[in-house]
């Protein structure tokens, strides 16, 4: 049996393989491209392509694909075989540098948000050498960027790479000011924690709402949910444990650093967390992780649900984006060190993040916007839609001392004494954890907790990288011109604290009083829905910043605004149509059938004796008859509302009507349907209930 060390990365054309298969000259040239962004010579590309093809074929691959991330939220691939005809009528296996570097998929059916007409079909994929190629099934997958014929980015990788370059450029300027000339680059690292639900596939197939939308649109509260807090970190059921074991093995083969697995708060909910890696690679890996999760689940007769809110009244699923800044020399720029008060470089980078989050809180909210995540944000299970930062007591005290020019008295580290001699003593962390904060400092990194479980982490990291790059640029512009660096540095840190302390909140983010304080006293933004926040992407300050750092063009921003709102509208329209169909074709007929059975029973009882009571049957018949009428009427109202929504040509207007009217009508239809479930005999109910779904995997 292979060890984990033998298994790990055996499907990846990684640094180990490149060293073994490329000449020293080619390898060194490619590494310079990967590490420093140097130009890639065609001769190097040809050598890499040959080695990559030979390695892939030896490992069972017959095809290759340019693997990319269009604006659909999932990945895309078109497979081509390695075969080429030979003069003797046979075939040879070929793969050139040209085929490695560039592909030409039909781009006409991918979202473009008006960047091109439908008939303008040409698009290009371009090899991203910073992310390793890998084998999936029988196909060599080459991570690529995706752009239109005119050069506009049609994917999530391209602006992510641009944002990483922008942040690197500005961070190096700051580092040079501190006298460090050895650092060549600064990269962001990310570790995205991934939450998900596992349910039985047979039950899943019986529910049209899950099949069509990924979430339940109906479902009465079961006798037990998550009230007992007994699922979190609890015993992992054998069927789930077998799934997790297979999932780990498949992820490890692809070089994905799957590290932690456990039960989450809600029944049937779980989490997987990886070790940190460079943001670009972490984004690729997270997209792969979501895909592999679903494939492995199918092998176990399960379905992996990645929707942010698949069940009402229990916690939804998020994705915590743990973000840090690291130099190529291995220094974490967000590590406070032993004496953070004396670490001026750390404090400046900390202030850059504080300023960025305050100045561009709207962009951070926009980066996690989706119809599914709207159900989750603001509930007592996830951060509110208001963006704020948690930095802990020690850092807060340090910043206050700097702002007021008063001495800072460092508190001694507390040794934890647990009262049992055999247990080891350890030092308590200087900050607690705040799971209610959208953006929390956790020792040497920030945890952005607003992402939904199905979100691509690219979006959040694009905005975070760009916003921090802007803060660093402002700092560098001023400090490079300063006559006295030390004085200017101290004043800049102090001014940042004074100007942006409103974004810092170390309390309970779930408290309604905080939302009132945040919006009314502090002036923070509260965009509750996708329809509220997405149009703000085109606010002039956002356009100016993102275009100045060349993360997006103005046309690309307009397209993303259009695409995101269009996706929001389509998602909810599909849900509404599914509700109408389920209510009319499944729920109402099931209730009517049970009413008929009750009437037969009552008639039979009366035929035996007029003295026999039929109160039970008659009461139920009356209650269920009222409910079926309500179901019929509210389904009709919802259908009529759908017709009015579809009359809007402007996607901003359409999204507003959906938010204000359609969602209300959907909730109105759900109420009588869920009530009918509680009164209808189980054998008549047409699909599995919440109790079945949440507790059906043993």
C-alpha cells in the first residue's frame, strides 16, 4: 500500500517532475517565469510541452485540455487527444509548445456581460505556468486564463493574477523603504475552509428542488435540528468517514493539501480545510475540491450539497478565506512577532489592511454576493452583511496607544492552568477568536468569513488584494517623499488608526444592537442582498481604483455587474418556477389524496354506527382543505408575479423586483405547503422530509 507521501501529487506535473524531466537550462528558465514573471521563450515552452506530454502518457492520459474558470462559477474544459496521423497510416503522440501556450475554445456560450456579440465566438485560453498541470481521469489538465478576441478577461483567474501583481508591486515599494533589498516578490497565501452537506442520493433524486436548485424550497421543521449542539466535532458516521477517506486520497493525488475534516454544526454538515498555499493555486485547488467532493460522493451513494442554505432553520455553509502576505524569503508580513508595538513594518501592513477594508467594504461585500449567500449572511450562523474587523484586545490596545501617543504596557502572556497535574501547561494566545466577525485577525492572518460555500475564492481575493494594494500605494507615495521617514511613518500609522477605527469591532456581530450602531453611528454599509450591492461595483471610486491597478478595465467591470445580476435573477426565477411545479403537481395532489382517504375512513366509520366519532377526520379534512386552497391561490400569485418579472429588460430593475416582490411571494407559497406537510400522513407526502434528509446518512 502506498503511503500518503507516495500518493501526494502523483497526478501533478509539479516541481519534482519538472526537475526530473527538464534540462537544467529549461527548468531554470521556467522557474524564473514562475517566480519572477520573466518572459517565457518558445523553445522553453516546446521543451516543457514534450516533457509534460510524455509524463502524462506514461500516467495513462490520452487527452489534454486547457482547464479554465469562466464566469459561470464552475470550471470548463474541452478535450483534445494527443494523437496525430503518421505517414504509415498509424498515429503518433504529439503536443507542441504552441498547443501548451494557447488554446482557442468557442467563447460564444460563456457569459460575457455584453463584452461581445453572441456571433463573435472566438476566445483564447493562455497557459498559466504558475499553477501546476495535473491529470484528471485520462486527461492532462493545463490551468489557463480565458479571454475574448479583443483581449478582455472572460474568467476569474486573469483578474486574480493581475491583483496579485498589483499587490506585489506596492508591497515591494514598502519593503524597500524599510531597507530590505533581498526580497524579490510578495505573494498572498490562502487557506479556504470548505463547508458542505452530505445527503443520501436516493432521497435527493426524489426532490425536484434539490435537483434543479441545489436547495430545499419546501420543508417543515423536523422534531430535532441542531438544538443539542451534538453534531459539531462529533463522532463521524462510518459512511461519511469512508467518503472522507476516499476524498482525501483523490485530493492528495492532485497535490491538494487537504488537512482537517470534521462534523459541522448542522446535522449532515461537514467541513474540509487545506493547508495554505499561494492564492492563485489555492483558487484552482478549491475549484477542484468542490468538483471532486461531488464526484466522490456519487461513488458512495451520496450527494454533496454546496449551496449556502440548502435547509431552512439550520446553519448554512460558508467558506472561510484565510489570507496572509508572505515574501519569497519566507517572512509573513502579518506576523506581529514577539513585540508587535515595536514592529513598525507589521503595524504599517496591518494599517494598510484596516484602511483597505474600511475604504472598500462595498467591494468585499460585492465579492461574496450571490442569491444563495443572501439567505446566509446576517443569520445567527454567519457574519452580518455589514463588514467589520476583529483585531483582538492586544492589537486594539496597541493601536489606541499609538493614536493617543501614550505608552503601551504589554500584558504578560498568561499560562493556562487546567487544574489537572498530568495535563501540559501552555501559553494562552494574545487574542481570542471571534466567529461572528466578517473579517478577523487570527494571529498572523486575516479570516474573511463572508464567502458562501459555492463561491469561487477568486472574487474575494481579487478585491482584497486590490484594496490593500491601493492602501500600500498611498503609503509608499507619501513615505518615498518624506524628509524624515521615521516621523512620517509614525504619523501615517496614527492617522490611519484615527481615520479608520470605525471598521474595528471586537464584539458580537450577531447582536442587532451592533447593526444599528454600525449603520447609524459609524456609517458602515449594510447591503443585505445581491441586488443591493452589485450596482455599487460601478461607483466611480471603485472603477477608478480597480482600473488604476489594472485589475479590471471599465468594460470588464460593467460586464461583471451585468453577469452577476443576471445570474442572481436566473437563479431565483428557476427556484420560483420549481416551487410552482412542485406545489401544483406534487404537494397539492398528495394532500388531496390524503383528504380523500380521510373522507373514505369517515364514511366507513359512519356506516358502522352513527354514534362513532369522526371529529379527527373532519377536523383534518377542514384544515387540509383550507391549506390546499391557499396553496392553489399562492401558487397562482407566484406564477403571475413571474410573468411581470420577465417583462423587465433592465437587469438592475429585474433584480430589484425579484428582491422586493418575487421572494415575498415565494415565502408566501412555502408557508401553507410546510404546514400541510405536518398534517399529511407520511405515506402520502411526495418526497423526503427534512428529518429524512438530515438524518438519513448513517
